[in-house]
C-alpha cells in the first residue's frame, strides 16, 4: 500500500476514502505545516496531497525524500508549487480542475456584486445604525455594463455565462482567442490595454504565472475607464497592492472585490480599512459538494498515477 501525507484536513468522507486505498498520514489538528514539517513528515511517504496553504518552493522540493513521486494539489491553481523544480526531480504535480468551476464562478460574481453594490459599507451600517435615504450608499449596476475578463479558461467562461444573465456585455483577453462555440458573443481583445479600456467591470480569472504577476499595476490601471470595478477570485499575485490602494483612494477604481490576495493570510492592511474593498477569505471552492469532489479527485489523481504511471490531471510533466 502506498503511503501518502495529506497536509491539511479534508472533508471526512474524502479522508475515509483516502484511508481505504492508501496508508495515510493525516493532519488531525489541521495546522498549517512549515516547510520543514512537510519535508520531515513526508520522509517515508510515496506522495503528498497538498493544499494551497503549503508553499512547495524549489528549496523545499529539493529536500523531499527520493521516494516522493507525486504531489497532488487540492486546488486547481498550482502557484504554491514550483513546477519546474518538481519536474527536475521527476515528481508529478496534479491539480483538481472542473469540479470547482461553478463554485468559484459564483464567488467571482459575489465579490463583483459585493464591490459594486457596496456590501461592506452596507453591512457595517446595518450593524451600527440602520438608515435609508434616496442617495445613500449608491453603487453601480452590472446590468448593461461591460465586463472585461482576464483569462477565459473554464472559470472565466463560467463567470461570463453568469454575467450574461445580468445583462452584461462580455469582453476578454486570453493567451489565444477561443473557438466560436466557447467564445459565444464575447469580444476578444488582442491587447490587454484594449481590454482594460472597455472594462467598466473587470474580473481576474487567469492563473498566477511569471507573466501575470502584478499585471494590474500603476501603469495598467490608467487604462481602465474612470470608476471601474475590479474583482479577483483567482490569485493575489495579479495585483500590485500599493498601486491598487492608491487607485481606490483617488477614485480611479470605484471599488474592489477580492476572494484572494497577496501573502494570504497577511492582507494588505488598507484593504481592511478602505470602505470600498469587499474581501472574502479565499472561499471560491468552499461548498460541501465542491470540496468533497476536489478531495476525491485529488485522491483519485494519486491512485491513477500509482496504477498507470500517468495522470490526466498532471500539470508539469506532459
Ligand atoms: C482555489 O483557489 C483553487 O485554486 O482551487
């Protein structure tokens, strides 16, 4: 029986499933393990099932036991793992696509709406001093507005589908133009700046890579229409926080909705104090249905790999 370190607590049924096919080392307290603990606790294991809270950088991967053949990430994003370092050691890295698309697209719309309709201020007023007046907490309406989507993969397209039902016109920028059946009525922009210039609303749904790091910065923010609304439900890396805070303060950006941010859990302090930032703690896939499916898929990825030597959800060796 192969031995697997599961770095964080999973839904109970997934842990039971894992224990039925592997010898599992569980993290009963669900404490975030340090890099050294990941290395030492996985020393006698054949694989590791990681979560986005563990940073498997090149140094950590170089110190893993030679027995480790697979790192199965309990997430679709794999920015927490140095894929090249894993490849150099011939360690397969897998992720959990598809099963979390709908839940994550729902959160993308939630943070977009939360920012646009001033949900944070509204909640604070409700707690302090309920009030109503004709011009109180005026937000911006999605209906009839243009939504720019950065990254039209599975989640970006699911966000587009939901936004269409709000009567939004979809524009997008992607590594390449989509086929007509996937693009539907969305308008492709060859240049990122061109997309920004039409984005009354803007949703970040691309992977975190070297190319997308701080793609929203002092220079690119200038291209947005004045008073644009931005949401990020992908990874914090895409936003230069200092530039964003400045734009939120001077009104260039009306409001920001975040489910993710740089350095989680250490949020930029001004995101907590600015009234026009609506933040959630990385809840994208947090439904029982989705987290169960993700756990099972992360386990199945390991199983498939040990049975066949391959895995359809491998992201670094194909
Ligand atoms: C969540 O953020 C994921 O990448 O699965």
